[in-house]
C-alpha cells in the first residue's frame, strides 16, 4: 500500500495492486459487479455472442427490446455506416414477450452477469402488460423501459412527454417489483422535465440515451438510403453530445444516470464516470470490437488507481467537485 491524495486533498490509502480496486456500483437498489453493461439492440440475447464474450467479467447485458407481439421491423436497408457512426432503422424487430420468456430468458439466466430486459409498448397498457409478465420472472436485475418509441395513439415518442412517461413508469412500478430504468430519447431540448417525472414515478435510474434521429441520402438515386427513410445515429459521432447531456443532467438529476452513446474505450468510460454517470452501456462498439467491454473492465482498475482512488464509486461525478 502507498498513500496518495484524492481530488479533495484527502489522504487515501491506495492499494498497490490494481486487482484490489473495488469496481462494484450501486444504482439505487441495483447492485452491479462493475459499471460496464451491453446496450440493448447491440448484444442480441447473449447467444449471438457465442464464445466471443466472457460474461463473468462484464457488469450486465440489456437484451434487445421486446414488445408484446412479435415484430418484423422496418424494410431493408436497415443500417448505413456514416463517418464515425452508424445509422439504424431496425424498427424493434423482435420475437415478442412469450418467446422471450420461454426461450431467451432461460438461456440468459445461465450466464453469470446481470440481466436487464428492455421492453417497449405501443401504448401505456402494453408497457403495463410487459412489466406484469416479467414481474415474477427470476434472474432479472432490473427492467429497462425503452421510452424512445412512438405512442401509437398520439404518434409521438413517450419520452418527449413528461406526463405520459410518468404514467408509464408509475404503472410499471405498480406491476413489477424489479427496479425500473427509464431509457430516454436524446431528441428533445431539455431532458430535465422527463427525468423529474420518471423519478417522481419511482424510476430507479435513467439511461441517457437512445439514438439521435438522422438520415442518409443516395443523391445519385435521388432517395433516402434506409428503407424507413429516417434512422437513429449511434457510435463515436454522438459521444460528445451525450457526454454533455450526462454532465448537465448529473448536476440536477434526482436519480442516477446510466450513460449510453459512443462509448467504446476505457477513456470514454472514465470520461462519463467523471461527468457523473453511475454506469455505462457499450452499444455500437460491440459490432466493431466485441471485446471492447471486457477490455475496458480489465483496464478500469489501473485508471482508477491513477486518479488516486481505491474504488470506482469515488470517480462518479468527481468532475463536478
Ligand atoms: C443496431 C442497433 C439496434 C438498437 N436497438 C435498440 C433496441 O432494440 N432498444 C433500445 O432501447 N435501444 C436500441 N439501440 C440503441 C442503443 O442501445 C444505444 O442506446 C445507442 O446505440 C447509443 O449507444 P452507442 O452509440 O454506444 O451505440 C440500438 C442501437 C443500434 C446501433
């Protein structure tokens, strides 16, 4: 052991050995072995990774969004690469809640990491139904609500309407005792009213954020490239914007923030922790570097030690001090 000081000038007793750095995080009632999660839609239902992932290492997986009924998703092409980013318009292609419970969930339970199913309803009632169906399923650490999808009756995304977002979280917390994480859309000017609403309704945390609305055009063909015309932009291109959102919101948010957006390296993760995120999700990076998440977990202790801390918790929000 050697002594050091942290950013407050307080003496710290720093373990020499990076292996003794404590990576555990608590997000309300959610306990994770470390803050590195895989983001919904970029890690399938775990089976797609085959032997490429060491599940014992990462903090958890958020499987692809599930809906009440199976969905075919949007017409192809569904993805376009852009400079430093990826546009997708998958359209919530999934096999529905029955298949998730009977086929995917039993497999997910076998891997040694936190399982955080992600659900999306087309209406308030559908969100309630999905929460009820998962309420008594064992092996679930928390439930993430994908609020960045259109409300069929009103046509707008749930996560741009604070009242509706509040109703959804209220209903889901009443139906299901798993901690609720509200995943927000970044396609909004001010996230705070939404965060306040979902916090009042009992959400344990918010995930910031889903993809940014964008598009690509093939000018020679004189038309949009994506079958759905519009898509969501993700990857390194969006990181500075999401980092700004997390920085601003962590100062005022009544609940913890899980950061999602362009995170693919140790530096990205450390930046988001310093900005105030309690955990992170790795998304698009899984496609070009399936070992990104495990590599980051390996590298985290040394970075924390470099700052003079002995636990990851001490890094969260330290940039605001
Ligand atoms: C191909 C693809 C599919 C996605 N599917 C979902 C989904 O089903 N549900 C969801 O909540 N987010 C989905 N997302 C959004 C990601 O979970 C994440 O919020 C977003 O991509 C930003 O993080 P990133 O820049 O690290 O990818 C998807 C993203 C991509 C690229």
